[in-house]
């Protein structure tokens, strides 16, 4: 089969690899679409501790075409979306229900071959059957949506909150859509990319600007979310949190990124600084939200490229062009 391969740091290609073989409790998925995200760039940079070469792609969906000997929950022909999380179920974090913090953390498309290929293998437990009305080519959006759902679990949002989101790429826009549905009184968006900011306006954000100074919120925001991973945005956002408010680090930064905090201000104003790591008990809920129409796939997916153009898709994503880019084998 054909698959994208991150061969070494900074080097990606499309080549022929052996067809996948399922274990007893695995299924083989014929991939319909596979999304690109910031994690893929980190893998290309040699971060997230990947062992290279690796077939990337942790955001994917498709049709079941093969079953392991002990699989009874799914049938050939079922449409599925795949939770890429692979937890050990043995470490202290897994045993306490915090599998996303697993000491032996692994993921499809990060530490084992993923969905940037014609076919992919996944444990049956990681597959969510999709209803008939869903176009499986759009369902690669479910994985990033599940990360956004986890982010809102961490926030424990209060009704009537004033929310500020840095970054109006795919993840920032998903956080916008969830904020609108979790009782936010206002949701302001920041981005230096005018095209992406225009999409945020189309989706109904309260205010849109390149810099927070352009928005009228002198007391700050109850909830500030960084969806960029950019050091400058993070540093600015930490200073925009209102008294008693929360800063959520949602975007994935480079390992070397740092920011300065003000301990007295955090103490005196009871500010919470927290993070959200990937997926935790949120994938099925994201699939249900997606099936209900929470996202307009035609707005979120800006580019659909054939698998053979995976290197070009990565270049396009690195350049900040478009919103969600998917490859379709």
C-alpha cells in the first residue's frame, strides 16, 4: 500500500509499505481522510519522542475492511472514526483514570503507524461507529474536536464567562464553537492571519482583532485560551486574565518555549493556569457532537489533497495557509 513516511527529522515522502496485518482485537481501516495538525509538525521536528521512520496521521476515519479473529463489535463495511490514544492501563495515571498522562504514552500516527496511508490498523476499542448520514471524508475532524472537548472539561466553564481565544486556526475555531455552546457571554478571537480571523467572524465570534489592545475589555477576560503554542501569544495571554479567571494552555508549543509568570498576581487575584493534553474520555462525545452538526465541515476543511501530495500538504500547513488540511488516499 501507499503511505506517507517521516523518514528522518525534516524529511517526509510517500512510498510503498507492507499492507497492515490486524491482531486478534484489531480492525483494518481503509482510510477515507487524514487530517494534518501541529503534532505532525512536531513529529517532523523529531519531538514527541517518535521513533523514525513512522507513518504519521492521528486524525483519520474510514471504512472497516478487515477484522481480527476476536472482533465482534464491528463488521466489514462499517464507517468508523479512530481515537488514536494508546494507554498502557497499568501505570498510576491510567489506573486513576488519567490515561492521557500515561507514563507509557503512545498513539496511532505518533508512536505506531497511522492514518496517512491507504490502510491503517487500530484496536477495535478505539473505533467509534459513525451514523449513515455522516460523510466519512469529513470525520477526520472528530479527533481534534475530541481534544477541544477535553479542553472544556478542564475549564469547567461558568455560564456568562467572557472568553478570549488566541489563534483562529482549526483548534481555535473549534474552541469558539464549543464556547458558544457552553454558555459564554462573549467570545473574542485574536489572530494575525486576516483570512483565518474572517472565518472566526463568519462563525459568530463577538470580536475579532490582531491584538488584544484593539478589543474593549480593560478588566481582562474570565477565560483566556491559547490555541497557538506561540511564545508571544502565550505571554500576552497570561496578562489578559481577569481576577479569578483561568488561562488554558491548549496550543502545542515547541519544547524550548518559555513564558514568565507573576506569582504574586496569581496568588492575589486567584488566577488559575492550567493545560489540556490531547484526548481523555472525550472521543465518543466528540463523535456525538459531530453527528449533531456542531461543526460545518465545509468551513473547517479548507484543503483536500491526494495522499501522494502529503509533503506538499505539510508545506502548506507549515506556511499557515488554509484551515484544516486533509489528505485523501
